[in-house]
């Protein structure tokens, strides 16, 4: 399959200009001392770049990359949460948890990004159990990260939920009936996602004994 069309801006080369093929570009820069060039997806981008002095263009590009890195860099929380976690803890991670009023009862779950302790997603309430909520929260987290092209570990304080996700099966004994039908539809969708997608996201156990309640906890204990 042919690759996507590229356009090449040559600032310093045998004959500076904009070229429509790598072969043409290579003829201008190969063996040329101090050659400066770059590929673009559109002719408009290539022409605009050529109209900008090379030094200024690459300076702006470096500044944009640095701003993007700064934007993506996690904000290390301070206070109680930072005090109870290891000094080398990687804050670029997602914590998930569920809460249930009664078990079964009104259940909800959420995901919290530890870099700034902001909620990334929240679902519920719906009639269910805490274990099911923990399972759905992990799968929701996996799908959310993949959909948004984000790469970070997911922490859960539920051994059962982590095991269910690993086995791609929600091993609940909650009866399926009219009251739980909506919940079972969610379970089936989550299991289907696990069986039709691959992921390399680390799924980690939150050490509640050492670190206290997981940051996604609803605080109802």
C-alpha cells in the first residue's frame, strides 16, 4: 500500500524550495553540508514553513514541543496523598474504585488521575455490587485510555476485580433478573471489549495497608 503523500521543504540545500517527493528532496540535501529540511503532510504547511527562516521555524517547533511536554507532565500533588506514597511513585497513573449503598444496592464507580487528582470519568448509580463496580471501573479505564491514546498504569484496590479482568470474565453470583438486566448488559459489553481488544496497560494492586484509601475512593466507609 502506498504511503501518505508528503511534501518536503528544503531551506539549506543545492536548490532550496518545496518538493513533492523524497527523491527530489534527497537530491537537494544528500551530501550537502549544513542541509536543513523537513517533511509536511500538506503543500500549504510546506509553503508556509519555507516562507519562515529555518532558524526561526525550528525554534518555534522546539518551543511547541516543550509546551506540549509541560502540558502532559503530571502535577505532583502535595499534602496528605503525597506524604503517604513512596517518593519515587509515578503520579502519571489512573486510580479506579467503586462504591455501593448496600451490597447489592446503588452502585457507582469512577476513575481519578493522580497527576492532578481530577476525576477522569464517573458512572452510576445503578443497581449492582461493589465487586462488579470495581470490575467495570477497570475495563472503563482501559477503554478510556485506549480511546484517548493515553498510556499509564491503572490502580485498583480489588483483587477480585483485577483477577476477573485478567480472566476476561465477571465472575459474579448476582442473579440476573429484571432489576439487574441493565447491569448485565454493561457486564456483557465489558467482557466483549476485553475479548476483542488488546492492551499493554499495567494493572496494579493499590496497597491500601501502606498507602491508605485509593484516591478514587468515595469516602463512605
